[in-house]
C-alpha cells in the first residue's frame, strides 16, 4: 500500500522547491527553455515531483514550486495545478529500474546533443567538471519523445548503471542521487562538450588521463558549495 503523503511537511515542500530551483538554474544557463524537465523522487515513497508540462508552464526562468506536479511511478498525476510533461515516463521508468536514483534531469542541451548524434565521446578536458566524462555515455538510438512505458523502460535499460545517457538527436538524461548533482552534471557536461568541440577545431583533443580525472574529481568543496554558486546566478 502506498504511503500517505503530507505535502505540507517541511522536507517535502523543500524538495518541491528544489525541483523548481533546478529548472530555473538550467534555464538561466540556457540548457532548457520551455522544454526539458527536472524531477525528484520523494524518499521512501513511489511518488515523484516533476516540473509541469511546458505548454502550460512556460518559461522555466520563472518556475515556481506551484508549477511542480506530483506523479506516481506509473506516471499518473496525483496532485498539482498543471499536467505533468509528455515525457514523464522517461523519468518514472528510470526510477523503477534504479532504486539508487533520487533525481532525473532531461535537457535538450545543444552541444552535448551533437556528440550523441555523431557517436563521438565528450572528453574530460578541464578541472573537477571532467568527472562527468569518467564513463562512456551510452546512446538511446531514437529521437522520438519518450512517452510510453516501453520507451522509458528501454531508455532505462540503455542507461544501465551509468549517470548519463544520450538520446540521439533529442538530448540528454541524467540520473543522480540529488537534484543538485543531476543539474550540475548537466551544466558540466555541456562545458566539457564545448571544450572538446573547440579543441577539435584546432587539432585532435586528447583529454586528461584517468589518473588526473580521478584526482580532479576528489578535489573541490562539495556539492552544496557548488550548488550555492549556481543558484547565486539567479540573483543577476
């Protein structure tokens, strides 16, 4: 039996707001517009917060918690002012296949999408951000919207235990243990894709060694500090 939810509980209200904040950050950095979405699993439940359908919700720069819908793992709307997105099954099938995943981001970020079309790797080119390129990124070989259980399950199968999957000629999906990390991975992936593309215009990029990549990944000041930086951009 599904656990009853208190949507006014502070931790649940905060998670709903975090989904909205993630949407605003990605919109600020032009990785989403009225399309693309952030979701988060409510811990210990089979419920998911997901941004509302773009046609109704509009510009994600102005995203609010009230524009985040609640669905179950079958993609059925449970609560919210607006309908969930057409591609809700993209998210829910990943959650069903991956109990470790607490957040999913789907973007149409342009440069990373180009690499998915070409079947070429995005290389670890710079700094702590290079950790997004630690694993080969698998490719889901369809540009169609992921709207059915079957499509979502196949996408989850292609993703496997990896954090990122290309949707060929469509975009990117990222699975993570927090909204913050999933959004930051989307940002960092586009950065490394830009550097790989620019380097390819000049010569043949090499990317950093795995040893350096792992050393860079261990550096830095944690996800909370990084998230503070990206959310501070919303003040501009």
